[in-house]
C-alpha cells in the first residue's frame, strides 16, 4: 500500500482552492504512471511499463499529436467506475464541502488501486466548475458538448494555476479516435480518456 496525505490549499481570503497531494517514495519503480520524454518533442505515458499513448509536439509548440494504444492490457482497469453510492456519499457532505470531497474522492481512487497511478512527489488537485453561458438562451435549450466550458476557481492572489477545459476537447467515447491532434493554441488541453467505450 502506498502512503500519501493531502493538505487543503486556501487563497489569501481563506477560500478553498484544491488539494496538495503528497505521495511518499516507497513504491517499486515502474508501478505508477510515468511520462517519458525524448528528442524532437516525443513523449510517452506509460503504466506498469506499457505505453498508454505516444505524443509528438508540433514544431511551433502550438499543439501535440496523440496516438492512443488501444491494445494496452490494463486500460479498462485503471480506475474503478463511480457508483451511485459514491455520488450519494459525496452529496451527503453538503453544499460547501461538495467540491473538496470530490477532490478527496479522486485522490483516494488514484492511490487506492493495486498499482498506484501517481508516482512519488507532490501533486495539485483542483476542481473545475462549469461556466454559465453569458448570452440569453432558453432554459429548455440544451447546450451542445462542444460549447461546454469549465474553469478552476477564482483565487485571491496568484495561484499560478488558472485552468480552463473546453467541451470541444472532450473525446467522443462512443467513437474513439486513435490518432488525434490537440490544438493548444485555440482550445487548451484535451481531456485524455483511455478507456474503451465498446465494452
């Protein structure tokens, strides 16, 4: 079992911003996820020595090509599914603790796997909340996934981690692409999902 602990991160106005997760260095090498990098902007994310995906950065650093390894033997078992009981347990914590409890939930899930997914070091877990649409629209009108946007919470002071995630960067799990261009210039970061939607 891997030993880890977390600390709540507050901004200068005492508003909760996320968790600092510290993982102690006692696991065997090669058991956690590991990002390898090489010449010419080449990268590979490995889990237990097997590659989950390869990436090549564009020469102008405006994006990256991702090639997913659909044949990775453990991609379906990386994280357990979120159950209804899990949702109800977090919901019972109440409105104020809801976001921080989800961060703790995912910290536990990342670490309480047979082979922990995070290597030993400090990690930052921050929530991302949906951004409301600013233009007038009908309440009955559904918002297409491509128009979704999530932001990290506003902070007093400079946390240095103001993240945004756009719906256009969500992969289509019903029709997964094995090769994908992630455009950092216009979109931001892609939500990288490595599970098989056909099971």
